[in-house]
C-alpha cells in the first residue's frame, strides 16, 4: 500500500540513485534494435542549472525514455562544453576576488593549468544538479569538448579544412569585444534596442560653403571618416557629389560620393563613411577604394585622432566631441533615437567593429550541402516554419571568424619558425619574464606550420625554435563537431558506426545558426551524412509578463528551488504542458502548482484503487468483453489518449502528449470513470471493474513515465502485482499500445450527452450557490422520445454524478416556477430552486455581480477606446484588457439570465 501522502524529495533521491546504480541509462549498443540517439547540448562547465536547461533537457529526456519504451536502442549522450570566453571570465573573477590577481600575474601556462585544476574539481558539478531532475543520462561516461578525443577531432577538422583551403588568415572588419578582448563571429553578436541619440553635424565645404549636414549615432568616429555618401537618386545633393568637405574638429578634407546603400529617408540623407568602424561603411569603402583609418583600438581607447582625445575611452570621447562640436557651432541639433546596438553575447558590452587580422573559414562551399538537405526535406524542422530562416541565413552566409584572443580553449594548431617568420611575429615579455608570441601577421611574412603537437623541426629551414599561434579557436568550432566527436570521430569506432548519425537535435531556436547550422555543415562535410534528420526547436523561458529571465531583472526562477518546494515531476510537467515547439513559455510558479496538483491527483487515485483491491489476487487481465456503457467509453478514451500521446512524441509536440494524458487521467478516468465505478465496487462486478481500473491506470502511468518518471515509477511498483508485468523498471517496459478494438464512437456519443447534461446541472448549482452535498430535483425536457432515449437509459449516471434525488424526464415538460434553466443540444434542463436558496439574498448577490460586471465592461471599453493605450501600451497588456472585457461581458450575460430565472 502506498503511504498516505506522496513525499517527492524522499522518492526522488531513492530512485535517482537506484537508476544510476542499475546503469539504466548506459549505452546498450544493441545492434538488433534501431538506435535512437540524442547528444546533449553541452552545458558550460561553469554553468548552474537554470530554467532553460530544465526545459530543453526535459524534452530530450522524454524523447529518450519514450523511444526506449518503444523498443529502440535509445541513448542520450552526456557531455560538457569548455565555454572559452565564459569560463575564462569566471576564473579571472575568481582569481581577482580570492587572490587579488589577474591572469597576466599568473602567465598563460599557469592560468590554463588553474582552469584545468578547477575543471577536474568542479567541471561536472552541473550534472549533480541534472541528476536531481531525473534525466536519463549515464553520468559515469561524460564527454568534454577539451578532452583528448575531442581535441583530436578539432585538430583533424582544422587540418582537413586547411588543406582544402577553407581556412585562411586575413585582415577584415570583425566584431571585437573590448571587455572580453577577443574577436567574435557575426552570430555571437546580439542586437539590443537602446535609447540613444542622433546628432546632426555640419561638414563645411572645402570651398568655404555650408557643405552638408549628416546624422550619426557615433560622433566619436568622425576622425576616421573617409567620405560622405549620398544616394545617387537624391536630387538634393547632386551638385555636391565629387566635391570635398572638411571633417569637423579634424580639419581633414574628404570626398562626397554617391552610393545606393544610403537610405534617403534616414537623417538628412547624407551619411559619414567610416570603413574601419562600421560593416556597411566597410563595404561602401571597398566599392569606392576609400582609405581605412582606425581611431578606436582593441582596448576601446582613441588613437589616430586630435591630440586632445588621444587615449580617451570611446564613451568619454563621444561626450567630449559633442561638447566641442557644439562650441564650434558645428552641432546643428540632437534628438532622441532608439537604435539597435550590437553587444557581446557573453558580457553584453557594446561591440566595436574592428579591422584585424584573424583566422577565418570560407563558408560558401560548406553551406551548399546543408542548403540542399533542407530544401530536399532530408533535414526536417519542428516547427517547419524555421526552414526558411535557416535557408536564408545559409544562402547569405559570411565567412566564419574562428580565432579568439583568449587563453582558455583549443589552441590553434599552427606553429611558426622564429627564423623563417621573423618579420611576421611580434613578441612581448610577460610579468613572469617569459617571452610570449602576441601577434602574428601573414601580411608581414609569417609562415604557418599546421601540426597538432610541436613539430620536431621547421620543414623550411630545419630549425627547432618554434612557437605556437597565440589564439584559440572559437568555442563553437569544437561544438560543431559534437555529434561526431562524442563517438570518437575521426576514428571509425564501433560507437560511431552504431550511433551516428543521431536522431534529433533538441535545442533553443536562438542557437539555430550559432550551433545547429554548423553541426549540419560539418557532419555533411566529414561523413557525407546529416548529423541528425530532425531539428526540434524549443522556445525561450520567459517570466509571466513575457520578459526574458535575467538576474539583473530579478525575475529568475531557480528550478532546484521549485523542485524542493513542489517536486521534480511537477516542475517537469509544468514545462511540458507549455512546450509547444519554438513558442516561448511565459513561466510562473502558478503553473507548477497546477502540475503539482495533477501529481497529487494521480497519487490519490492510485491509492484509492489499491485500497479497494483488498481480497483480489493479481495479476488481473484486461477484460475481453465489456457491455457497460461507462466501461466501453473509458476504453475508447484510453485507446485514443495513448494514440494521441504517442503521436505527440513521434511528431515532436510534447505539449500535445502532456495535455492529452493530463485531461484523460484527471478528467475522463478520475472525475468520471472512477466516480461511476464506485457503486460497482461492492457488487459481483468488482473484479471486472478493478481489472479495468488497474490496467488502465498502469498503462497510463507507463505513458506518463517519460514525462514524470519519479511518481510513476513509485506508484507502478505497488500496482505491479496486479498486472502482468515482471520488469522492475518502467523504462524497460513497453509503451502502451493503441487497441483499435476499443474504439467505440457510439459509447462516446452517448456519454457526451450524459456528461453535457450533468455539467449543465452542476453549473446551475454553482451559479446559485446550492450546497454540493444537497440532493436536488431536476426536470429534463425534450422534443421527442428519441431525443431522450439515452437520458432515460442511463438516468442513474446523471443522478449519481449531479446528486439528484428526483429526476423527471419527458417530452415538453412544463417549466416549474422559480426554476434555473439551462440548455444542452435541444434538451431543456430545469432545476427548481424553491427550498434550496434564499431568494432575496440570492437576488442581492446577483445584483452586486451585475453592477460589478457593468463597471468592468465600462472601464475596459474606456481603456480600449484610448488611442494612446492601443498604440503605446505593451501588446500583452492590450490583449489582456480585451480578454477582461470579453470575460466581463460573459459574466453580465450569465448574471442577467440568473436574475431572470429568479423572477
């Protein structure tokens, strides 16, 4: 027998240990079964469990558990990511706080050793948190993007791409994070709306004329201007094209050029062109052979500018430049302007477009097979509307900047001979007195030697004085190889042969380009096979008002706090109920409460059934023949729930699975079938009814197990003696099968009528505050005997479920006085209220409700009539007001009808 109350923490600890000790989640590599494989999106080693992990990993866990129960060789591969920039930042902060040192105080080798030491002690700590969520990961075999096997994969990828001339080093405009002191690729840059300003500046003509007024959001970059550009179709500036104007404060002449990239509607229609500090300007500069001058260096400080501003921080220089422009009479005006500011995806500081020599991967040839896979349907997206954005990005793909100027990560496997590459190498002495290579320039003659380890000698001169490139590879370089490297690629391992390609990639849509696209490209490049055929994109977890969760906003929900309070299954199920593919989830603690109540409902229903199994010996087989309407109906509902639940899993719509099983178990099974079956527990039909109850409940627990594994495993252990099952763990049992023989549309039609009438009677009781336990009289009136046939045949169902002691059913029955009325499919439902309620008191209550409903309608209509509210209020608030108006109008109609019934 189950204990009186379910204690989730106690059960979860017991089962989590039991599953791991039994190696329940270990790779089976069973060649007799179809593999179903997911590689985990590897969490950063410095990470802590958050709601994003809880959502994405629960979806993966459901799929793995379900496909294991479908009879497949399901394997979920665990691993962690070294998280280059993020991890270096964390360790640097730790050093500063605990030892008051920077990484430069330690030096490169000692700092990297410090990170490795931290990793060996704490790097897999996040999996201890994952374990608490019940996720089916074999925690005895965890991969790491920086371990030896993964490092070999990274080198082999680099080597092959270098030999194919996909990898090159060149000087281009890149995204530079001043805070992290490293380059970033285009898709590592986020674009955030900032409330800024637009400054209008006058560039006087070289001939002494008024020249031209331009608008800019970055006046501090005027010192790097190479031209002023106007649209060739703009009649206002035709006479200026070809002439020169003077950069204000810099007193340097630049030409006025015509280029179609200029938007005539922006500002004055004339734009300053600064090739070294803006991507669009760089392209314009390339078309017009403009000089490139850098005025902001890699530290965010001003260079190559008037002496006053030299060494200033870029933000301070902006303020000082505006002040001096105003004093010189060259600031025409300034106005508020909301613009998209590019920020670092890690530290969220503004990105600086920066001319720099970096390592790149040519992407056009790599992208083509991925484009063909998406267009042909070989690669499927869930939901499908992500296909076109994926294709658009690939068709306009830019070369990938893969070098990062940090110390933690895969060191670029390129070496230089100090003698042969002398002019292209720059060295500096670190704080420990060691000479370090700090800068490499192929333009100045550096000659690369690609090698995983240090070469014995220079292939050019035979020298032994070799140094390695100082940069590391972008973290996403190793992540792009993840579905292959986890199985030992480039080696042809048995795991690679059996488990690759994997089945599905489950991840957030925000890294579709950062990660998913790159895995697709590398998988096709090196194996000729897609790394997965399905991409399941989940939404972002937001707070209940739709804002992204952030510590700075104080709206973060810690999943471990919630599991401690409500139980892990409740947290998992609350996420799954809302897990519509790629749709963001407005998450709140309220949703966990509802899921917790569902878990308690399952537990209490199971305990009730077990209490009534006294005297019955198992196992009980599902009855072969059922004649009672309720039995026929529940078998139909069960069969269809199992079918729909499985379809949700197979088609990557787990919200469908969760909601289907929720409504079946709580509504159909608990609220209707068990209530109808109770009266048969004391009859000779008991064993027949209990066989139905226990088998349907056990089957539903199996269907629910992938979603809420702890409580289902716990209950199933108590139910197992009564069903024909010998396996200890639900994960090793077969998922319940759809039985077409149980489908019974006639039984469903009849029950729908009985349920509809019963619900209408219950609604009347609720509207007029009739006590739930009080038996009532009810009259059901129809137009024909045929219309009433089902009601007469099963009037016992209605009297039981609606608590009626006097039920009258007939054709054209007269309506009694002081009667509440409802209609259902042509059947009039009368509930005489005399003796049940205090009419005067009820009228007063309803009149108050009527006044409240009218007031609510008036206030919502007034708000929606305000043009400013519709235009400027958040969309969620406008929509909520409309919903409140509709609810108030519905309440008014109900209260008005109730008052008429009391007349």
